[in-house]
């Protein structure tokens, strides 16, 4: 579809509070935070710091590559040089995942906008996806003298912030975000820093993407995931409520609600796949959610369990579910697949390399699998690229006697328009098997047809109501658009109607905005 934005990233922010606000470097801690967010993006990374004693008050360093590559962590001298050059008392950071402009540093974040007025000179990092990006862009381009160079929703946010920072006096950050909240549709977590030293971290009104924050002494920090804070020694870590922002001005921290909404729509896929297993989001542990899903799969199991059975997790995000599934059934959980660590996460790779990577992503172990009835536990099936390649490899080598796949997630039946890379109906595995009046609970007949297409012996998914219970959050507080085709925003609904029309005509298009 035309507004197909392949994008999910991680953001981080840190600054000094109170009496220490005038000094003390925080930049040395930013790369470590970004390393803990590397699962959210592997294509580029960067930071912007506030250095009021330098002519270049805001300094931005970013490049294409992993966090370690960008900050030259394998070269201590170069790493120390970067950290020293960009040392500052406040900083924001970003790690990027996208399929557009992957090798172009212009797409890396933070974005910085220079200006002679200090409050108009700012940088920001963004995680999410504006579902109404194309509409906002077209409205701007219809006006005289507007131009887009990158054609991304990040660029749209920069234009929107610039417009709202106009005037002869610094506007209140709360008023800036309140105005944006009335304009934007979708997921948008923003970390902002200006040349006056003001910082804010904001979470969209539905709380689609996660955002955690904490204070330790006179140090404030925020990040897309709690693990980035806990690994730095923060203990009292909280989730920023949807529609709220943390504002730091003159060393003072305050919280403001910039948008009101009667409901939440936390992305359930954060618990299933994207987030670090050590993170806790909106008071729900990622590890426990995945372990609960494994236990629920065991409760639903109907295959005969005997001494020839083994449970094999598809590394790494399915391990917690596989362990719990195996323990509940009294079956060994064994490492029958060795992951090639240099392949990366195929789910968040550019589509051109995804299928080639999937074929070499795992190496089956004959000593573990030969002659066994293997229960492969997956976190999800999106395109089925990896699973098809894996099942084919196991069959071709004559290893397992049977292959049964258990999925700790409902079938992905619709695109995501809020920041996860599954935005074309034609790319998805499950939609062609969906039955009329489907409500999110796959029937045995539906799963049998799917298993036949995958050339495996059986397949079982969790239902939508199962996943909500496993996470421990009511289903009406989760975004389940990709598994129910019911979206929490107007533009999500519009995009899905368009995607269905285009899929029926065989004319789905892909234009990437990130």
C-alpha cells in the first residue's frame, strides 16, 4: 500500500537535574543505553548532546551501522575520542531500523535543525510511525514553498516542530506537543533537546510504543525499554503514561499530559517479539508474557506425548515460551537449532536480503533431531520465510520424524500501520487462510490448511484472547490490528480498507516512509 512505512526504532534520553544541571557529562552512558536497544534497530545509530560552553551548542554524531560500529567501540581510542568530543550535560540517542535509505546517513537519527534562535535550534529522535503521514505531507506540499528531501515521517515531525517553535518567545513544550497531538495519528514517541538545554520525552496518546523513565539521584533517563535503564543501575523504573510528557527545563523535571484519550492501545507484538526479554513495559514483564504463552500452548496440546518428543525453540525470542511449554508437558527442551549470530534478525532486514538470510539463519543439529518428533516453538509467523526454509532444511536432511510447530502468537492476518515491518497484505502468510467471520481464534481446519502449506505435520497458534491473558493486560487496552484487522485509529482503518482493495486487484504498492 502507498503509506507503507517500514520502521521501528529505539530512543534514549538522559540529563542532569537540579544543582548538577550545569555540569557533568552524560554522553558516556548513551552508547550503553543504545546497545540495550539494539534489538530495535541495527541499521544506524546516533546521539545529540547539549554543550552550552561551545559555539556548537548542540552536537550530533550519527552513522550507518550497529551501535558498536558507529561509536567505534572495538577501538578504545576512537571511542574515547567520540565520547570526549560530544560530552555534554544532556543528550538524546537513537538506534534505527528501516528498509528505506538503509545505507544513507541522512536517514539516521537524531535529526538536528539549526537556527539562530536557541529555542528554534533543536534535535529530536523518534520511534513509531505516523499513520497519516502522506495526508500531512500532501497538505504541506499544497502550500507555497514547501519541499521534502527525504520523504519520511521523521522529516514531517521536524517540519511540524519547527512550525510550532516559531515566534519571538520560546513556547511551552507542553503547548507544542498538545498541538502535535491534535494533528498526528499513529505511534510517535519523541525525545527532544534544544539549544537552551530544554528536553522533553513524549509518548503518543494511545501508548502504542513503550517508553520507560527513571530518576537516580540528580540523573534523569528515559528509553524505549526498561532494560536500558536497569542496566545502568536505575531501580524505580516507570512507564510514561500514554499522552504524557516528561519535561526538563532549567534542571527541573515536571510531567504534563498533552493529549487525552479514553483508551490505550499498547502493541502486543512488543511482548511477543520486539522487546528485550529482560524488559518490563506498562507493568508487564516481557519474559513472563512469553513464558505464559508457552504454558497456554501446552494446555491446548492434543498431540500424543511420548519419549520421542523434544521441544526446540526457534532462537532467540521463542526460548521463554519453549521452556515453559516443555516443562508443562514434561518433555525435554533442547537446543536443536544453532543460530548464525552474524545473520541478524531477518524480520527487521531489508526485503531483498531477507529470504537469502533465512536460508542460512539456523543450522539444525542431527544428533538432537534425528528420529524425533520435534515441536518447534516460534514466537510468530509473519511472512513464513524463515519457517519454510527451516522445515525444508530439516526434511531435506532426513532429520526429524515429525515436525509440529507451535506459535506463541495469533495468526498475523493484516498489516501494521504503527511501526512494525509487516505492511503489505501480499507479504503475509495467514490472510489467504482466514475464514469468513474470523474473530482472532484460528479453527482446527484453518490451522490444518496452514500446516499443509508449510509442509509440516501440525500447526497451532494462540488466539487473541490467549495473548491478552498471557501479557496480563486487558485486550481492549492492546493494539491487535495485525491479528484482528481492527485498528485503534481512523487512519489505521483507512489504510486497511485501501490495502484490502489493492490486494484484491493485485496492485499493492510499497512506498517506505520512516
